[in-house]
């Protein structure tokens, strides 16, 4: 199955009006010029990206949802972009570079040998440089498959259409899509996909996901220490700490 077909599974699930579609290729040269701050990043783009496509432009004239502007950010358009990675691509870094390079908030679909991923990152004005934007945390849902839809992924795709999102303005629309990315990440831990647009529910889930990610990394670090530890007593202490952190991890999962 080609990358283009993989991309279209997500693009079509968004339920965008025909007038929003762009469907044009983006030269890697453009991304290198605008999104590669270091020579290593330039090489990562050149060696790691197979193709980059601009699928749609979600703006007031194309989807009928108002722009959003305040002192922190300005959302005039949401770009729907797809990128096919080559094998051994530095996927996490490339996803960040693409989000940084495009001045609008991006709903980014990526594909590699591990499957599809969908990511988003809020943007705000740079504090010290007029005209520049900076990204906030990248939220990514990975491990999506074009050839095997489990119930979690099927329900996730059913929740993506534009008609089901907040239509107050482009910021709220983008936040709605981010909430669905967080919901599918939670569902990978709980086995059940459930999405809510309630601000408090979204905040609780976001906090629980952040805690789960942090504790998971702490447990990985403790296990690495335990493997290296020569003293039996110290290894026992580390294993007890791992058990305590695993209990905390289970508590976080219960809050999802």
C-alpha cells in the first residue's frame, strides 16, 4: 500500500469540504530552507524524507470557521500536511522540524515502516522576535495502521470529521483535534476510546497522560540502574522502588 493511500485514510476521515483541498507536493528544499536550523537537521530532512504533501488548507474561506487572534497567538489557517519517512529516518526530530517550519498550526500525518502517526502542536508568538512563532508541546498519536483497524482506531477515525469538532474558531477546532489525539493515546492504555470536549475532562486526561509518560520514563531509568547495580541490597531497594512506581503508573491509567 502506498504512502499516498495511507495518508488519505486520515485525510478523508477529516471530512473536509472540497474547497479546502490543496493536494500539492512540497519540495524538500523549501523545508530545508525554512525548517533546518543546523546542518544535522538539513541532513535529517534530506536523508529521512521521501515525500512531503500539502493536503488541505482549513481557513475561514474554505471551511467557514472564523480565524482566531489574541495577544498570544494568531490562527488564520490550519494546514493539513503529510510526510512519508524513509527507513531509519529520525522521525521524532523530523516531526518537530515540520511543525516548526510551517507558520500555521499543522495537523501532520506521517508514515514509515511502523505505520501512520498523526501529530499537532499549538503555536504562539515568539516573545523576543516579532513575526516569529514557536511551537508548544507536540502531541502525537502513533501506531495507526492503514491495513488493520482495531476498535480503538476505528472509533478514533470516526471522531475526526470536521462536523464533529468545535466550530467557534480555528483555535477551538485545532484544540478539538488535539483532544482526540490525547483520547486515542489514553485508549491505548485503557482499551476503550472515549472523547469529550469538556474542558475539565480534557485537562484531567492531559494531566494523567503527562504523569503516565513521566513515571514510565522513571521506571525505565530505575530498571537500567538495577541492571547495572552490583550490590544485592541496593538492587533490592531499586526493585522495591520500581514496584512503587508501577503502582503509581496503574493509578494514572485508572484516571484515564
